[in-house]
C-alpha cells in the first residue's frame, strides 16, 4: 500500500473517507507501506528547542489550561454543528475530561473541561459513539465512591449532560479502569464489582459486558475472569510475577469484523481471545503470554484481520527502565487457537532513556471502528513514554522497521524531567493526536511518510 505524502491545510480540514489499507492475504507477504525508506540513522533530527523528530511534523501543542496530565482515553466526535471535537480523559484528579475543538488541528481550542466529584478518583478512560460518551471512574482505594461508569449526552459539547451512572463500587472494588464503546449498544470494560471477591488483592478487575441500548438503564449481560482469580474458583490462584501488578483485565477490544470475539489483555495474565457470541457466557478460545521470562503487564491487543496478525503491547510501569524490555509484539494469528510470536517492533538502546521516567511500550493506535478513526494494517503507531511517539512499517511482519519518531522536550514542570507520552489516536484525516501523562497536554501532528 502506497501512501501519498499529505499535508494538513492551514484552513479547517475537510472531512474525507477513511483510507483503506491494502490487505495482505498471507502473513509472510510483503507490501510497500510507506513512501519514504524506513531508514533512521540515529534517533531523529533534534531541533533548536530540543524536539527530536523524524517523519512527524508538529502542527500544534496545547497545555489544556494547565491541566495537561492525560490518561488513555481519546475519541473524536463530529458534533451536530459539524465541529470536530476530541475528548480526552485525564490521568488523575482534579479534572474529569476535556473537550478540544480540532476542526483546524493547527489551532486547537478547549471548549469544555470538567471536574471530578472527588480527588480520590480518576477517569482514565473514555469512548464516544455518536453523541454519547462513556467515561470510566476508578477510585484510589477499594470501597470508595463513586466507582463505575457514567454515560453523557455530548450533542452540545460545551455542556455535556449526564444520562446515567452505572455503579460498580463495593468492598473489593475500585470501579472501572478501561472501557471500549464503539457500536452504540454495548460497553466492554475492565471493572470490579461488589460481588467479586478476588483470591489476591491485586486481581480485582475482570471483563464485563454492559448493555447500553437504553442508555438511561445500563445493564450487565455477561462477564469473564481468568480462572483462579476469584474466591471459590475450581482452579488454583496463578503464580505471582516478580514485579507483581496483578492478574487483571485491561483493554477489551471488540471489532465489527468479528463481533463474536473479544481481544482481551489481562496485565500479568497475558492475553486471551474470548468467544462472546453468547454474551451471557463468554468462553476462552486461546491465550498467549510472554511472562515469565518477561515482566508482565500486557496492555492492548489489536487484531489485523485481513493479514492474520495481532499486535500486542506490554506497558512500561517502572521508572528508569527497571522493567525493560516493554515491547510491541507481532503475532501470527491465522490460527486463533495457536498464536505464534514472530517479531517485535525495534526500539533504541534503553540505556539512553533509563535515567528518568518510564521508557517502553504503552498504547498503540487501535483502529477503533468509528468513521472518525484512521484504519491501517501496515503501520503501527505507538507511545513509549520518554521515548515519545514512534511509527513502524510492518508490511513485512517478520522485519518491522521504524519509520518515524517524535520526542518533544520535557514540558515545563515535568516531574520526571522528560516527556511521558501516554496515548495516541489518529483521525481519518491522518491527523495524529498524542498526550503526555503528567503535564504536557495535547500534541497535534501530521505524518510525513
């Protein structure tokens, strides 16, 4: 698949149809994914302000009114009046979510920023579908409130209106960490609940399916947890990792190409392919893990259906590269019952990044099945904390090649003294949005490859 070099106009960008990636029918088949050669002599070219960049062009940077610590929830809405609005979840209190008008990505404008009810909670994850937004609420400690999910009417982006709150609080619950909401009917989420008693305190999140077809009355229709993580299971509790982060559900992706499948990352429990054709009784089809010998925290699973591949990320959670390596893995998934790792996306020597903050994989662009999302199965774009934003050509999945890098200088007041790039989303215009975990806010970029 060839991509023509494309620039973002200085005036607001007209909406166009999403680019369709050229499918490769077999895993080993090569395709040309990018126009420029995938050769990077070093870590990119450093500009006078300290920005390291190669094949990404910065269009704008917004610190979000001084509240630039952003989580891993990014979703683009086309508002009823035609404006393009990106909704952003915050990493921690005091802010809940922020809406930014990015109709012209060179001139982003904050149009809404809300506060959380209390400072002992956060809204790390959100998704929009049409004019409804689902927001995850997680508390710092078990038993605190509010913990759960809130649905909002965002038809007027300046004035989001609460539709309902789905309560997940309880003695052993911290609420909802992450959610997936793309079809307007079901929210798939990594959540605790008042009736789930884990065998280990760290194992308090599992997979839940919530019916929101009547958004004023969300209802659970199904759930699944890794055997051995709930008291009363017939299976023994799983062994603990050396960097114990828990056997907990994280990203739970469901795509229209296979609406009967959930691609579930389970932190220290690896990843699982679930059959959800009967939503009341999800069943595990297969699993894959790299830990041990690696250090756990599997984060995201993105299937590339036409190519028979899966992308799987681990999250770096320790400063100074203590948990290195944290990588983006490529799996041969032609047989979903036998997932085989075939490559990882290459990263620079971690020693250059080990002095301050986290370095390693976190989130990747997930091909969210919405009309405002870029769809591509030849290029991986991901965030790597102090390693910034990086793109990889995977036309040959056995030999991924880095093709673009963006590492901005440390934001003023950054606690680690570095950027900590946390999440990325690319809209159908091929505008790239990425956010800093601590204070840096929103960066809008264009792909120059």
